[in-house]
């Protein structure tokens, strides 16, 4: 989960810079939250089913 947080923190400036000026701060914050949930869900799925890289 620490890696998930790191990936999210690295992607956060891109989300804020791309969505913020177009749709506003509230939409950018919602997109950032949605990105965190999506990345955490992917991490949970990989860890729960012990998937390995091909």
C-alpha cells in the first residue's frame, strides 16, 4: 500500500494541473480521490489474489 500512495502522490500534480484549470478545484479534488480509490483497488486485487508479473 505504500507503493500505491507513492504512485498516487506522483500522479497527483498531473491530475491537478490537467483537470484543475479546465473544471475547477472541486472537480480536480474529486478526480484525485477517485484516482486514489482506483489505484488502491488495483493494489488490493493484486495482493488478494497474489498475482505475479508474467
